């Protein structure tokens, strides 16, 4: 069973044999566990299963991300080395926008008055330059009490090289304040670069009390409801980990929900033999886009959360954790639409969420949203929305759109709704372009895999704006991330800093380091997947001396011997040429960090046969919708997805309706049902003009 808590809906998918049974219910922000239990009960009822028959529960959530964005975490205090109190204030010593005189700095969660110091000093080689002054503890704890700190982040200088002072500090503090959560940078992020390391530790401390309470309550509720299986938690890197590890390092869960969507896209890409893909996950609160090359999502060791400027690097809180690389914008169904002082329509980032929700939910929401625009344009069936659990108020949607956008632009509600839809589609297309450019990739020639409650509805228009000619809408797209969880491996990645050069190369020291890392990572994977065969992948982060950033290079398996330096140099040269077109001769190559990923082995999915759609299925009825470019609304065929079979072909414009979402087949597209019952939308070439 996969469970995904989003900002608007909570999704559950149960894998029974080769099929899925799913449920989608509104998230309950006041008590997320209640919404999870209700959605799980609904899915079990449809599957005809008892809780004791579930083998594993896999959980992903946006609660950690939302706590950071909404500033609902703990009151964090920082302890760092004496003389380095201003690490967070100094940051990178640069402005992320050189010419913005009114620049908003990133909110790093801890003001200067809560940054405390302790006399001690570890040198860069790990030697103790100044012993920890334990007599300073009384003053430290007095300050912690006075400042109302309820979670501590300890980030001492060079603790990645020698953690002894951080560990001793925690031991002393826990003896005096056992109720105070403590996060150590030597455990959360044992890497060089003190600003990034401290920021990652601060975020871990900020969300640790919240996530501990939530995950403990969820685990307890599963026992109360009769579940007898392990609870595994999705990480930002696309793997699963144990409850114990998740509560110790909740910073690794910041992108846990969206990572499931990338895993779903990976599985679909493997089944359909697609090499270049972009996944498109549009939910109720945000839209997420991820590039996949070779059917594998792009990954990173560095990303930002809570950016002050949405598309500008350096404006957020930097985190160094394994993460699937994606771009996320406030462009979901619940994103609020308005008109600014210059007469421009703006969408998001504020969202109506689950409570009160869009105006058409009739739950007290009054602001116009993307869902209200879709409802007014006829794309949504008011009587069959969200599995029929929520009847949409079409009149409420029209009133909100006309009031919030139509009046400001002096246009009728229909034109205002179409403008909202065009703007949100353009925002998502622009995000996809920016994401591709930032990674030196092209969108043209890729296949768009669309899911989420709103993804299939907007996919065709986003594809048209980005030049993409093929779209795949998988089965159960409304709960796509929850379905993606079911194909996630149990895995754990560790990164350690240990400086060496290729000449001379400290092979014995690196072998010892990899041995320690492998034992730690394998223990976590064994706890989540007892008896599984474990695969190990290793990497080195290398650079020319004098450079500021590293390139990740794969490290061959087995112990490293005298020939390892030459093999690593060849691998680095190949990677450097691929990125920059040439190598720099006679330069010293440094290795700053080492990475080890342990993964429970999985069998690849079986490929699906190619399908040529030939049969025109019978529509269950028609729906009156506003098609872009048409002066009047059109009656278009409406198909029930459950009645479609392999080989069916639908000519756009049309809609395909199912319990949790609607797929819009835009003019110029044909929809074909393939061998896996995916909907494949392909652009139809324009007919040659008749002279």
C-alpha cells in the first residue's frame, strides 16, 4: 500500500497482483493522520482486504516541505564553534540577484540571537586544535532556556573530519535536557562547506519534532487499525527507508511525496522503452516537473527549499541531501488566481488547499482558483469529481472567476476562465523550459508522462506550448505518486568528506572509509528489506585544484588498489569532456567527497508491446466544453476510461473521464490505448492543404 499526503488530497494505492485499487480523499490539515486513516480504509474496502493482509505500507508526504514554507516548525537554536557565530548571516558572501535593490534574503529559520557558540576547534585534518570547553555548557543551556529553543542544531567547524566534539556536546546536553531534540551536522550532513552543512542541520532540527510526532502517531494508528506490516518512508532521493531513520533525519523527507511521481515515470519509461522523458505531476497545490534520461530521473546532492525568488538559484535554503532533481511551482488546481496592479493575471503560489478549497467545493472557499476555471469551462463533471465524494458547485465557480478576474479585466466569466487556464499552462511550460535549460537539456523529442489530479487535464496544452508531441497518461494517474511508491526500492545513500588527490592517492584510507559507509548503509537497507540482495554503487566527487565545485564520477566495485588512481582519472576526463568539451592538462585532481548507495535489488518491469490504435470506441455521452480558439462551446465525446480497451483510438477534441481525474484530448491529438491500458496522446500531423 502506497500513501501520499498532498496539500489538497491524500492518495492511497493498493497493489493487488498486477492491478491497483486506489482512493483519493481530501487532506485533513488539522490532523493529517485522520485523513490517512480514512483514505486507507476506503482503499481497503474497495479491494476487499483487511489491514492484516497488507504486506508493506510505504508513505510519502509534503508535511516537511509545507512546514518549512509555512514556517510551522520548531524554535531552533544553533551551537557552532566560537568565532563562527555568523555563518548563517554571511552565507555565500554574495547576492543572488546583483541588481535588485529591494532583494529579499532567504529566511534561514534561525535569527542571530539564537546562534550560540562554544570554545573548541577541530582542524581540517581532524586533529583537535582546541579541546571542547565543557564548562561553557551551563551558560549555553541557560541561553537555550531563555530563548525558548525547543530543538538544537549543532554544527561545529570541521566536524565531518572528526565528530568527537559534536558527539560529546550531545551527550552532555542530553544528560541535562533529555527532552530536547538534538541534530548533529556530523550525522545529518558530514560534508565540507560549513554553510551548506549547517543549513541542512538547521532544517533537520526545524522539522524534527513535528515529523517525530506525526510519524509516531501514524505508526500507532496503523497498529490500532490492525496493520501488522512494516511502515517504510519515502526519501527525497526516490528510495525507501525505515521509520527509525526517517525520524532521525527528517530533512531527507523534504521531497518524499514528489519523488514517487518520478519513480512512476521511470517505470512507465522502462515499460515503453522511452529514453527521454519529462514527468508532469500537477496536483491540487503545486506542479512538479522532472527530466528523465535513459529512463532514469536526474538526481542531485544539492537543492534549495523556500526560495524568496521562485526561479532564482541562491534565494532559498540550501540542502545537501540525495534528491531527485525536479522543479516545483505553485500551479495546482487550488492555486489562487488574481489580477495585479498592472492588469496581469497571476496564479499562485498561494493555494486554497483542502480547507476551505476552491469556490466550487462549496466549503467556504471564495477565491477563484484553477479548478474553478476548469469547472466553468466544462472540463470537470460536477457530479463525478473526486470519486463522486464531492459535488462541485458550478455556479460558485463562475461567480468566483467573474468576480476575481472577469471584473478586473472587464471580460465575461468564460473569457476570464480561459485566461486563467492559459496563464497556468504557460507558467508550467515556462518552468519546464527553465528546468531543461538549467540542466543543458532539450524538451523537444521528449515524451510527457502526465499524472496527478490535474496533470492529464492540462498535459496537452502544456505539451503544445513546449513542442512535445507525445503524452502518456498511466493507469490511476490521480494517485500517481502513491502508485510510484509501490515501485520504489529500499535504499540508503551516505556521503562522507575525505580529502585526497590522485597523485598521491590514499587507496587504503578510502577503502576503510567505504567499508564504514557500506556497513552503515547496508544496516539501514537490511532493516527495511530483510533477506534482499543488496546492490552497492559508489561515487567520487572530483575537481581540478582551484575549482569550486565537483563532478560526480562512478567508482568501480571492489577494493581500490594501485591502479585505481589511473581508472578514476580516465573516468573524470571522460565526464569533464562530456560537460565542457576538453580536459585541462597537467592539473592536480582532488577528491573531496565519497558517496555510497545501497539498494535492495529489484527486477526490471516487463516491456509492453507496441500498439497501433485502430478501433473507434463508443462514447458514453457528450460534454459541453470551451475549446481554446473556438468562439462557442462545443459538444465533444466523453469516454469512460474503464470501458476503453487496448487498441482503441479517440480523435480530439474529447474527454476521458475516470474517478480521480479527467484527460483532455485536445484538438490536433489522437488518444490510443496501449497494451498497458495507458492513454497515449500523439500529435496528428496537419493535413496537406488542398489547392
